[in-house]
């Protein structure tokens, strides 16, 4: 790969999430001088955690688990010596329909699902089997989920199971979501879920330590402000930490952010890649003195009028005893980035959500809540509409030595730590690591 002239050594990697850190680690181990610039005060990006209690375990700001198919993430966990902390279980994941949770995570629950007549259950099971069996989503290209799912699984199954979930996650875009994305959700996922006991943050702390051990740097609290090409092929990176020249820059930021930082990217590039919408994510996390959802880990809410789309009781999967007896409950949403929930205080949200928590468990009272945290992140969920694939940028950009690698390039699977790690592995190999 081309690198700028001597005297401007090294690679700047913008963003210290799963992708940026894995890439930096691989390049640093191959002898490259790397500097990671991360705006936040901790590494880990969307998968970052915070400490529960003083010196307690890390807990993700947004609920996280792995699937058995997340082979790149599992391999990295092994490589970092963390395999003994990787726990696999099959917790209860359910759908709330008409006030009742239904488990739909296998053929038997689908075939006995009482909300649909037997004929519709069979069609639902058949459609799911087709998505599981199709080795690639090629046959689904050009079709929306809203078109494909009712055709193959029946309208009633679509309206009962899929449409409310698509609406919950994608709002007004629900009808435009690409069918291959749905293939990714069904084909690539397992009911066996993996969690790194002590928190996924340990991966990112280990990567940061590995980068430092190979003479790289991870600069936290460093917001990148611009990337400009210089006449000799070097790139000038201006950040809150100063103004520097690098031989190579890899941006792991959302494409729209990279385009904002690099005004020299040409119009033709912008026309194609400054495209599409993304939602932000918000989670209110409650530490309760007792369980709320009984034995359910993951509850997708399809009933209307709930102010959150998922209730995830982490401690119905990983024991509360690991968190000092706290029962940890996430109440999650994907929302437009300017939605008022994104900036609301945890107390205000708790007040708004409490009546709905009583719908989930009539005994719930505010006295159960010992602690409460709120987290919001922009550009957290790409909206994978029909034309999405055509607008995925390649790693190379028209500016020599400026590369992009980000979770918006993940397709057709839903983004996840695994796919960011996979992209990092692929790009590292292409860059010679
Ligand atoms: C609600 C939710 C649930 C999820 N659940 C799961 C799950 O169960 N399992 C799973 O594997 N994945 C899950 N994910 C997805 C997973 O977190 C992401 O796919 C993965 O962490 C993306 O990593 P990344 O490095 O590509 O991007 P990011 O984590 O977004 O990293 C980009 C980094 O760039 C930084 N940045 C932005 N602008 C600047 C700037 N100007 N200067 C410097 N730095 C900047 C950001 O702070 C961020 O740290 C979930 C995500 C969300 C939001």
C-alpha cells in the first residue's frame, strides 16, 4: 500500500471502538506506528461499559451478547486470553404480545404459538426454515422485508410477529427495510448467547493495553476535527489534541461524520456515500432490588404505547450476585438523533416509564430502584433500506492514504461487534499486517 513520504510515518485511526482498536492492535503488532484518537473518555465505542459499583464489573451501556456465529469476536476473545470468561447460555428471549410474553426461539415454540391458527404457524415455521436454509440472501436482493415476509410466512404472522418489531426498531422506515437484512437476523443468529463475564469492556481494555505494549498510543478524550490531504500525500489531522501529519488515516466513524471531517472528498463521492439514515440508541438502566421480568432475559415489546421497544433483564442471564445483588434491567430504544428522549434525564425517563413497568409486573414500585443510569449514542443503528448495499463505500477513498472502515459497511447482517472486528481483520490484512 502507498504511504506518504518519509518523515510522516504512522497511521492515525479515528475512533476507539471494536473496529478501530482491533485494527490498531493488528497494525501495531505488525510494527506499524499507530495512534488511535477517541472522542470519549473510555475505549469501546458502542460496546463500552461502565463500572457497576466501586471497582465492580463492567456493564455495557447498551445491552450486548454474542451469537455462536460471531466467530471473529470469539477468536479475538481467545487471542486476548479472555476465553475463560466467555459464558454461553440459552436465556429466555420473548416477544410481548397483548400483555403476554411468548417465546419464539425454536421450532417447537413456533408450532405451539397460540396467537396464530395452526395454518399460520406452519407458514411461519416454513418461512423461518427457508431463511435458515438459504446459504446467502442473494435471492432476496431487491425485495423489502415488508414484501417478502407476508408472502412467505403469511400476512397474519407478519402482522403479529414481524411488523411490530420492524416498526419498533425502524419507525417510519419499517416498510423499506431490505429483506436480506432480515435474512441476516434469522440465518446468522443462534438461541445460544455468549457473554463475557465481567463485561465486554475487557476486550477493549486488553486491545488498548496491547496497542500500548507495541509502542502505539490510544488518546482518549480526543475529538477529531478535520482531515486534509497535503501535497506530498501525507494527511493532516486536526483534533482537540493538536495538529499532526500522518502517512495514513483510517476513519472508523459513520460515513456522514467522515465526510464532514474531510471536506476535500469530491462531490461524486459525496453524492453516492453521504446517503441513508441512521438512528441513535438510548438505554435507561435500572438496578433493582428484585427481578422485574421473572425469568425472561430479552423482551421485545410489540404492544403499542410502550415508551421503550425492548426490556432486557441482564441478570436473568448473568446472575445478580455478580453485581452485588443488583437486578439490572435495560429499557432500550432506537430513535431519531434529535428525539427528546436522547437528552432526557434518567429521573424524568424513570417517571415516564414507571407506569409501563407496572404493566410488565403489577407489583413494581419506584422503591425497587436502587440506581438508575441513562445512555445515548448517535449513529448507533444504520437503517438498511432497499438501496443500502449500493451506497456502501469501499475502504479506499478518492484521497490517497485515507481509508474508511466502519459498521455502516456491514451488510446484510445487522451490525455487531463481530462484524466490526471482521472488517478490522480484513483491512489489517490488506494493509499488510
Ligand atoms: C443498543 C445496542 C445494542 C447492541 N447490541 C449488540 C449485541 O448484542 N452484540 C453485539 O455484538 N453488538 C451489539 N451492538 C453493536 C455493537 O456495539 C457495534 O456494532 C460495535 O460496537 C461497533 O463498533 P465500531 O468500532 O465499528 O463503531 P463504534 O463503536 O461506533 O466506534 C466509533 C468510535 O468513534 C468515536 N468517534 C466518533 N466521532 C469521533 C471524532 N470526531 N473523533 C474521535 N472519535 C470519534 C466514537 O466515540 C466511537 O467510540 C449493539 C449496539 C447498540 C447501540
